[in-house]
C-alpha cells in the first residue's frame, strides 16, 4: 500500500462512516507485513496531524496511482 491509494475497509471493526466508502491513504508507517496507514474519508472530518492509524491488512486497495497513470 502506498500514499495516494484508494482503499475500502473490508475486515475488522467497520464504523458506519466506513461502510461502502472509499478512503484515501495519506500516510504509511511500519514495515511490510505489519503496516499501519492513515486514511482520509470524504464524509469524516479528521486532522491529518492527529490522524487515526489503521492496520493495512484490514483494507483492500481499490485503485492505486500506478494504474491511474
């Protein structure tokens, strides 16, 4: 997973604002296999400085930057 990927949460606890919503990955932290990502949702006001980290394994990539170019 990379910054700029569009993702949807598929596993783990899914909050109502995440259901059927595509989010944008704005930060990736950790090592491959144990990554954490910060996701920005269009219908959820969040601060990028204090963004919530999610386990990357709970998300599926819908569209990444390489396939869009």
